[in-house]
C-alpha cells in the first residue's frame, strides 16, 4: 500500500504541463489538507473577536495567504507561529482603513467576505483581484451593502470595488443568493458588529449547507443568530465574538478529489483525517456509493472509498455541492450509462464557467456531453482518447481531470500548479497513491 507522506513529484508550480500515465488501481492512505472554507471563516471571525485566539491546522494555500495579508492590512494582528498554527489578535470589530488596494488574488471568499467587513471600516476600502476573480458576480452583494448604508463603486457589478462606509447600522437587508451562498455568509459574519440587530432576508439559496457551516462557527465563537419560519436570519448585535482556540478540520472538498481517483481506477483510498463534518461536499461519498463505490471507516482512522470494477451513471441535484460538478462530470465520462447533473448553473460563476469548461474538455477526450444552462449531461461508455487538457487556472478543473487521466492513456494536463489555490500538495499526494506523473514540455 502506498503512503502519501513522502514527496515523490516535483513542485507543480514549476511545471507547465504534466502527463498522467495510467498505472492501474490507485491505493493508499493520506491526509487531506485542512479546510479552506473553515480556515478563511475562522481567520475573519478571530480577527473581529475580542482578545487573542489561536488557530491550529491552518491551511497554507493561495486563498488563505491572501486572507491573512488582507486582515493584516485592516489592522488585525495575524502571526504565523509555525507548524500550521497562527495567533490572531482580534480587533473587537474595529477595523482600520487600509493603505492602498487589498488584493484578493483568485479567492472568492476573501473578496466577498471582506466586502461586507468593509462596512466596519469608517472610511474607504478598495478590493481587487486577479482577472478571473474580476469576472465573478457581485451585484447582489453590492446591493445589500448599499442597503446597509455603504457607497459602492464597481465596474459593472464586478471588482475592483471601492466601498465607503461609516459603520454597520444594522436593520433589514435582502440578498439574492442565486449566484453564491457566500453573499449570505459575508453579511452573517459581520452582523454581530452592527449598531442594531441585522435581519437578513434571503432569496434563492441553493447551497444552504455552507451557510449552516457559517452559523455553526459563529455560535462556537459567541455570536447569536436566530432564524424565522420564513427563512430570515437575525443576528444579535450585542453578542460578539470572543477569542478562543480551535483546530481546523480536514477539507471535505479536497478529499473528494482523492476519493475520485479510487473511483476512477477501481482502487482504494483512505483519507486518514476525514471526520464527521457539516461541510456539504462530505455528502459526495454517498453519490460515490450510488455509482458503485464502497465506503467504510478505516481501521487507522478516517474513511476509505473503494472504487468498483465499473461505475454507474447517476442523476443528481448538485445545488448543494456545486464545487464537485467537474468531479462528477469527469467520473460520468468513465461510467456506464448517463450522468445528469441538475441545478448546476451556480458553477458557471466560479473560477471559470465550470459547466462549459468541463464539457469542453471532456469532448476533447471523445465524450458525449450535453450542456444546458442549468444541467450537464454526460453519456458514458464511449471510448476516450488522450489529448491535451486545459485547466483554466482553476484548481477544481485540474484535480477533476486527473481522475480521467488516471485511466485514459496519453492525457496531458496544462498548468497543474493551479491546485495551489487550495491544495498545493495534490500532485505529490496523487503520486504517492501510485499515480505516475511526468513533467511534459509543450
């Protein structure tokens, strides 16, 4: 059995392309990285809290690095104390006016959550990011910020954003979450620091599980949020975050990509630090079971997924786990029968239009794919051929395509280093599970 504890593949950020050589069933065990979603949530909560907090098992990635840098610019003390731990000196909700532009890179959580945090800055905050981030929708959140008293200047509803505020006054606000649940999370996270209670009315919330993840974190840190029968959230202004120490759990979204390698190759992969979690993507293991995989707790801890000799297609609603649209589509191309992913349109507003991108790349391989606005249908069973695949500077695309490449000879994946956004060690871990990877010169 392979052990993904030792590096066996060079730094992917230094490689323009990688050839994936099928090497049979992939088996072994490894630890998934810490959760990006929880790391950035807790960094912001700790930065707003009163007192000094200690976070351990903090994810080191591009997304978390830009969040830490931004919080420092807003006057919060974030100190890396080594070993995946940081000490955060909370500002008790009193954020400083930053000098210059806050750069969010490709991080949607950083951009959107700090847009709401700008309400707590008595002055002007300018937020910007890399070109793909500038394409991500923000209009619904901008309207909510303006309702709460901010003046927002934007480029057609997209970054760069110039947000001027005199503080969060509280009161009622309505937000359309059709484009992203992150809009709701951003308002919830800053709600405890309003002059009065914040009442958030939400329309078109698909990925409710991510909002639940936010509410659970807020409650642990001392905030109080009620929910009415009509779905309105009410954040109490007087119950603010108190410093605490917390270890950050594994990233269920990242673990799905490791499990997908087992599903694609008929292997068996154990994620040693997989624990019971509220992260929505943890539900993908149930879909793997529907496709023919076997799930079991590991004797060494964590969860083991064993892939079948042949996968079966599935018909599922992916609104609760839109990040996994590329993963399921890629597996669908290898499966017997048809895989239909419904309510997938939210994935069009991620790092790239993931519905269009994965359809385009699977067709290059010879797969039969039908793309509609809200649905992606992959007809499995067709012979696939090797080709050069593009990642669109999107970490999920790169990791999803690796599962097809693990089975189809002759596949080359461009720009594999984009995984550093959330899982810098992905290719090293995949190689340690038995996947043969060769640097490729285009």
